C-alpha cells in the first residue's frame, strides 16, 4: 500500500508548481491536512510523497517579491518552491493525478535524520537556512 493513499488522491489536489508533463510538484489539501508530491529534484531523497501534516492556518501562496510559491503553517514559512503555485482546474486535474501513481513512497529525508542526498551521491543537511555537506 502506498504512503497515505487516503490523503494523496485526486479529490485533494489543489494545484502544482513547475511545468505540466515535466515532473511537476503536486499539492494536496483536505481539511487541515496538507502535503505535496515531488516528482523530480536535485536531492533524490526529496522525491516522493511529503509527510502529511496538519494545521488550521496552513496557507499556500506566491511571494510578491519573486513570485515563487511558499507554504506556511503555525505562522511560519516552512517551504519555498523553485516555481510559482498554479491552482488546479479541469484542464489540469487528470495530468496532475498521475503523480499519485508515479510516486507512492514517502520521501526518504524525514526518515533518515534530515539528510539530503543529491544526484551525485553527496550528502547534505539543511539547518539554520543553509545546506551543509556532511
């Protein structure tokens, strides 16, 4: 069984970042729960289904400074995307839903102490707003 199939489903898709058909990141929300599926990233341990979290004040929006998507909860910005957020519509929903079957596993980095591994096998840890090689 895939990680959180009860949450990562077509009905909960709210939008995406990136380019449709090019391994876009797909965002999900149901009630207070939220998460996203990253289909491609320089850090291979950041590919897959994000751990589902819950917050009543979860917000996803594009920053006015540079147009990039940011997510916040509990008054704290916790994720800034590489691209702007685009809301789902009837012309994109079916393609976005492909991510659900393409990536079924939870991301590795939350399970390995926050270590990120890039496509060259180098290991990094993100702390205090920066990446440090480990």
